[in-house]
C-alpha cells in the first residue's frame, strides 16, 4: 500500500446508523483498540468509556487530531457500573501486556453478554492483581448468555509465561552484562519497562530512553502512576558521557525492526546520539509479529556485525505473550459456563482452534459460532443467530494529512510502483495546427537501459504519425490525446509486458 500510513476499518455502516450509537467502550490502550477511535469521533462524537491509562493514551492521539476539547471521555474501573442505552455495564480487571485492561460484562434485557477483552491469567503479574477470577465465577452464577473470548493463542497448549518469569530472565542478563544494555520493547509494554527500570535500580545503572512513542508512553505512565521509578534513575542523553559504559541502560523503540525506530537507526549507524560499542548487549524483549521477521532480522544481523551480542525471544525467555493459552481459556470457560460462545480476536484459524477447545470441554457444537467481519449476530433470550451481513473493508489514511484515500488512488500508486510511467509532452500551435517543438519523452520505472533507446525511437515515430494526422485533419486535441495514449499503451505492452501509466500532455500556444 504505497504511501498509506494508516489502515482503519471502513466506518460507513456506523456513520449511516449514527442515531443508534450510544457510546464506545474500550477495553485497553493497545493500538489495535484505540488507533481508529479518533477517526470515529470525528464523524460521531459519542461518549467514550475506558480505564485511566487507556484514556490517557487515547488523549495524546485526540490532542494531535484536535479533538481533545470536544471528546466526551469517561473513566471506568473495577467498581464502575454504568448504563448505556438499555444496557448496564460492569468491568472485570484482567491481565494483559498493558496495564488497566478490563473485560466487559454487558447486562442486556435478554441476558448477560461477556467480552473477555485481550486477556491472560498471570499468577505472578507486575504492579497489578491476578485476573479477577472471582468476578468471572460470580458472573457465571448469574448465568452468562454469551461469552466472546480472545483467541490469539488458542493454538498454544499449556499456560502462558508469567511476566515475573521474564523479569527473572532479564535479571540474569543484567547481572552478567559486561557493558551497556539496550532493551527494545513495545512502547505500550509498561510492565516490561517497569521491570527494566527495577533491574536498573538494583544494579545501580542509569537509564536513557530513545524513540518518540517510548518517551511519550513512559512519561504518561509515570504521570498517571503506572510506572514507579526513583528520581535520578532516568537521565537525559547529554548526561550519558558522565557515566561508564557498564552503568548505562537504553530503552528503545524498534522491537519489530521498524525502519525509523531508534534500534534500527542504532544498528545502521544513523542514530545521532548512540552507536554500537563492543560488548553491548541488545535485548529484544518482544515477539516478532508475523510479517515483520525480515525487517527485524536485518536489524539483528547488523547489530551482530557491529559487535553487539543480541538476545531475542527464540534464544531466551525475554518476552511473555499477553494472550491466554489453552489452559487459561479452559479455566475461564469452566468459571463462566456461558450458554453460547463466540471466539474473537485472532485469525480465523485461531478462532477455529478456540471453538474446538470449547467443544472438547463438552459445549454443544450448535452453541458455538465462528463469525467473519461483517456478520450481524442477533442475540435473543433463547437463541442467537447470524441474520444479516454488512459490507466491511478498510479505509486508507495518508499521513501527509490529505485524509482518506479512495481505492482507485491506491490502485494507481500500485501501478506506478510496479509498472512505471511514460510521459510525453507535445507543444502545438493552435491557429496554424503545427508543431512548435520536438516532443519530449520521459519514461520511468519499466524499461532496461539497453532496450530503452530502441523503444523511445519507436515511440517518437508513433508520436509523429499521430501529430501528422492532427495537422492534416480536423482531429481535436482530446482525440489526439486519446489516440496517443491508446497506441502507446498497446505498443509498450507488446514490448515490455508491462502497463505503465501513459500520460500525454499536449500544450497549445
Ligand atoms: Zn491488546
Ligand atoms: Zn488486541
């Protein structure tokens, strides 16, 4: 998707049904949950409900979009009970890879609908309590009509690793480090950042933070009380020179190998403040999101070449997933005992796996539903069923601020990128119907150097033929333009097996 910076869901169905929307409830502050909220509020300024950290992170985004003063933000926590339309909502704290994540129980007129949010059950969490299993079991005793549960890790047997165990692995690495330590992680992984800060305090190291989102999130989290750190542990970049290498820790963005991130710049010697020194230890404390492997491995290779030692997930337990494994899903199903079950969050294969698990646990196959985006599930007191469908898709946002791009703009960009462009300019004398100057031909991105001379010569001949026709007949300018376009496209396809954009520009003087 050339030139597209953000892909968000197509919201036309919501906009069409604006009058029915009473509010937006956000379970946690991850990008895949808050990233598009601003674009929705721009169209429908409905109340938003979320926990303190979730709304804190959202506020920065709304501020950048100029929506902060008009947005109606409402903070919720585990004791909040609110009514939205005919629904009553309760929030149950769960563990995840960001603090302040809540499952949502929707008490509807036909029964209780429970959405687990992204969750895991961490018996040794950092800075928070274990997923509130009592509340889930209490909801179970009130009869849950429908549960929708996170499927991300439904293919993985066993129990997800505890955040505390990651801390132990990191402690080992910190203890043995010979020189500087560079930790790359998701900027939203507040628990992980807290552990790195704790270890830095423990081993009397100073911490410097690089990367826009990392600095922003840490600042916000300290402000809101989600990160605790002693004064003087975090230092600014100009103070680094006052400390020995083995006393320095850097927390950076770039755990996915993103080109403009701090870690990537360090690896490719483009960072203005730090470069790799011998014996540096780089810890990539994140899992690589499928599709990003190539980018991350390029960065890892470069770090090794520069003399660093790099620790990543496959080598060491330096990351724990934020999503429940199969044992955790079984535990939740046992506590809640819903009548109907819809696996959510994950690829179709993960949801399928989650559905199989529920069946293995004795749930009736007819009570489990696998949905696709766009399916409308109607919920009644005695049955649930997909009874309608809407069109869904994606909207493409160009970061330069021009706003939403149509499908055709994107298609054009793909053609330009893959097949190139041919531009021919012709200057004609309008009154005398003659050529004022030799046509200019510019070809970009579809020919080899050595074949281009022949092709350009042939294009010139064809152009002259068309122009001659124009000078000798009553052909109009637009007819001339169309003829040039058509003939050149056919010819170029024959010669190059490509379909470049052909752009004839005819100027009349
Ligand atoms: Zn999440
Ligand atoms: Zn998510």
